[in-house]
């Protein structure tokens, strides 16, 4: 297990399409997942994709803490290998996002609210489930990393993009 350095926006691996994983059960993938989990918890973050640590493979992990989802539901630590997303409701909802590859920054991104996810687990069995709201947002954000897409590239209005500390300072001024 190791905490790996997280690449920042601009690094070529983050801007590239990642390769599918042929066999999720290899020791190499098991070790990569261990490192991703440790790195995500250390950051801390709620999601991490393999390209963010310089590995161009289609693997993401996430866990949504209690209270962060619209439903308040906690989502357990989940590993998705070769994930595929189908949009079930293309109604867009705007929500605030940040990313460990753009430390200190955030912005509002429109995303579909209801998706279906198909992926493999670490033991190679198939996952097939639906996700809504913030849970769906997290999965879409992480899976975008596998296609070289970072959230600012999804923003329709860059006026909400910036440094979170400055945004908080601005809000305090209004009090
Ligand atoms: Ni990210």
C-alpha cells in the first residue's frame, strides 16, 4: 500500500482516454486498488480514478459519506472496472464539484440526474445498478476521468469556476 501523488490538470495522462482492463483479478490491479483507496482517504476525497495517479486504465473508486447525497444515504466504498454509464433521465441538474486534480478549485456543472451503471468488480463479477442525484454525479465525474474529461470541460458557465477559499470569502462578505 502506498499513497501516490495525484496528477493535476494539464498532465497528459489526465487528458487521455484510458485503456480497458482485461483481467480485474491480477495482483497488479489488486495492488492498484489498494493504493487508490489509501490515496483517496489521505487526500481526502470521495472519488478517485486511476488516471489521476498516472495509470491509464479504466478503474475508478468512490464512496459517498452520509449526508452528502440528496437522500442522505451513504454509499459504501465501491470499485468500478471498465464502467459504462447509460443516462436514464437526461434532465440536467446543476451541482458544485471539485476534483483532487484541481486542488482548491470548484465550479457548478450540469449533469443528468439518473443513470444506470454497468461495471466489473475486483473479482470479475458484473455490477449493474442505478444511481441518482449526488451519487450519480460522483460516478459521472469519476468516469469522465477515464475519457480524459475534467469537470471544467463540462461547465457551460465558467463564471462559477474558481478558488473555493475566495468563494467562501465572498459569501462571508454578504453576511
Ligand atoms: Ni476528479
